């Protein structure tokens, strides 16, 4: 007779913030930049690099563009702030524009999910060993929805009405 023995594994416990995203159909959020991660051009953004620019220019004055094209605005940024991870953004798409409706559907399907910043370097230093440039102060001009972001990991993290937990809770609340 064969004996089967099951080994009990200890479960690891990790605390992680849980957040349900409540976004309107025309809203999305994500990270336009990540701190401490090199991009494809060898630039690394330092925490605090956006602080001065964000004090001078409110979110609605930072342009939301499609693929960095100045002639293709998509909407308005409602929130732009630095957090421990990077530059968090939340914006509202102008769905009255046909191109923007197309972009919204591409974001919702996951076919278009990159975010990229357009900026002027105010202060930076180059690491002699790695050749990387650390961006210490940045003047932020625009944030674009792009196909291929230069910084891997920057991009859209949620879009309204596409977030399953938020949509399910919203529906459940309507049934009560």
C-alpha cells in the first residue's frame, strides 16, 4: 500500500494596501514616472525632482497629449503628485473628440497603456561609473499616453468602468 504524506507549508503574511478604484468612464490613473529606475535613455528620476514644477504649475496646466503630439490633446489632468513610487497622475479624457474616444477604448482593452513625460531638465548630475544621468529637478511640460514608454513600468494602472472590483461593488450597491 502506498502512503501519501502531505507537507504543510507555512503561510507568509504580508500587509498590502487594498484600494478600490472609483473612476468615471472618462477617467484613468497611473504613473507617468518612477523614481530610481533608469529609462531607455539612461535617465533616472530622483524623488522630489518634480516638486518645484508642481508648485508652479497646477495639474490642469500640464498638457495631456497623445504620443507627445502637441496637436493631439486628449483631456485634462486632475491630479499630479509625487508619492514614494513616482509621479502619480489621474486624468479625465475629453470624450467629445472622436480620436479621444478611440484612445479611451484602446486603453480599456490594454492595447495602449504607456505614460511618458515631456520635460526640461533644470538640474541633473551624471554618475561617472554608470553613465546614468540622475534628474534632480524637472520642469514638467506634458504627460502623454503612448504606445511605447521610454521608462518600463510607467503607465496606466486603472481606467473607469474597466476596474472589475470597483464595477462589481458598484453593481452590488445598486441591487441593495
